C-alpha cells in the first residue's frame, strides 16, 4: 500500500533535479531520479523496469537541453531532448495513468510584452532553444492533455553552473564587471521550484486533478534586471565576507550572444497560486539563502 507521494524524476544532474533530491529527502518524500544512462530523452521509448518497480505516484521531467547558444548550431539535438523525448515520456505516463509535471521556460516568449506574461499570452520564441521547449510543451499536451507544464525563468541554485555561481567566481577574480541592464525577469531558486513541484505532487496524491491540468508560470516573486541581480549578489556576498565588486550597467547591444534573449521574462504566477496555493518567495530572500550556502562551501 502506497502512503504519500512517490516521485519519479527524469534527469539527475541538473539544478532542479538535484534540488528535488535534496528537498524530497528533507520532506521524507520517496524519490527516484533517473540519469541519461537509465533514461535518455534523446532516444526515449519507454520507462525502464526500475521506474515501474519504484511505483511512482507522479513523474517530474527535470531533464532538458539547456545550452541556449549552442542550440542554434545543434537544432536536432535540442529538439530530440526538449520536444520528441518529453512527448514520448508523456505517452508513457498516460499508459500508466500517472500525472506528469514538465518544466518549461520563459524562452517560449519573445519578450516584447511591456507587462508580465500570463499563461494565455501568445508564444513566439526567438531561438532554437525556446522553439524546442515550446514544441515539447505541445507534444506533452497532445499525449497527455492533463499534464502540468511549469514555465520558469532565470534559474539558479547551489548546484551546477548558473549566473549566481558565475558572478561569485568572477567577483573573486576581477575588479569590476559589466552586466546587461535592459533584460528584466524574476530570478528563481531551483530549491523553491523543487518545493513547489513536491507540493503539487502531494496535492495530486491527496486530491483529484480536476480541471487543473495545463500551463503554469512558476518564478520567484518580484523582478529585476541582470545588472540588478548581479549587484544584489555582491551586496549579499560582501556583507558575509565574500567578493563585492562594482557592476556597470550596459545594454544588450554591448553584449551580443549567438541566441537572442527575451527583453522581458517576467512571469505572472497568479494562476498557480489560485490552483495550488503556491507563491514563491521574493527573489532577494531566496538569493540570500543560496549565496550564503555557496560562500560557506568556499
């Protein structure tokens, strides 16, 4: 007899997957994370026997091709992992009667809207990465119309590679940095994402999904620019004896990248709060937690 949610996570080494493992352990929620060796979305056909033996109550897809610039040259690889694979995974979930929680991105939008995006806004990805993630959303919904898709943005954590870790490293090496100030969004801790996904999975174990399937925005509360994000990182770090250097604000035109980024990545998360009672903390508070951890690790 299964008592409580049991989470099958696709992906093992990414930021959200590692955050899920940590938070599930703290909350005593059984979790099995499958890496590429056991479950490669690029060549997915079905879940391995180990997944069924685990008897999950929900599947979370935390695996993705996330190299935004590299995707411009590796379209086939990006679409295999971000679109075709999730579609097949959704088919596997449907066969088993399991809910699927799938992580997507703000890159499905072009960033031209002057206000925060709501889930019903038109999508218009600017590059291959965003296009592949949007195709994945659609493939998932075709195979499993009641799947839950969570668009998030500006993800950072104590794990892997991310903007916060890069800033702290560069802050220890340089006397100052130039950071883009005309792209705005909501920095989102992977630890907060993990808590939210576990809460949703627990809700689905206890209650019927009802009409709550669909797309949700899941991002930190509040907003800033990349420049503001960097300055806050160094304010927090400096107050704790870590690096603190001046940041010069620059326009996107002064920092060209292979793939275009949305100028506006703000996501309105009201729908998620209404459906599941979840609202992520203010981005500054969550950032303080992560920076403090990273500095403690040295």
